[in-house]
């Protein structure tokens, strides 16, 4: 599988996991000029912006470590 296929598989797994937790998926791969949000969901009255990071194992670092200041700022602009 190439990187895009792996990413799509990871996003599908994440969406399924979230739906099983009762989260309503509103949008996947939401794109605008500033970038993309992988999943937009809703839990009750809370809107969720979800960044999906696939890691084969923890030797590549924890997913949260890959969401730095600039990525958070880009998500805010979206």
C-alpha cells in the first residue's frame, strides 16, 4: 500500500471507532485553502475536529507529538 492508501485506511478505522463511541461524523477530509481536517464530528453539543495520525508502532513517536503549534494554528484557520 502507498502512503495515501494507508492514510485512508487509518481514517476509516478512526471514523469507525468514533462512531462506535457515539460520535456523529459530519465530514471527512474537509479541505479549504489553508489545509485539511481529517474528520469533523459531533458529540452532543460539542463540535470535534479530529486529526488522524497512523503509527505502525510507538518507535515513530506518539501521534499527539506530531500535532505541533503550527498544525494547531492551521486547524484554527480552517
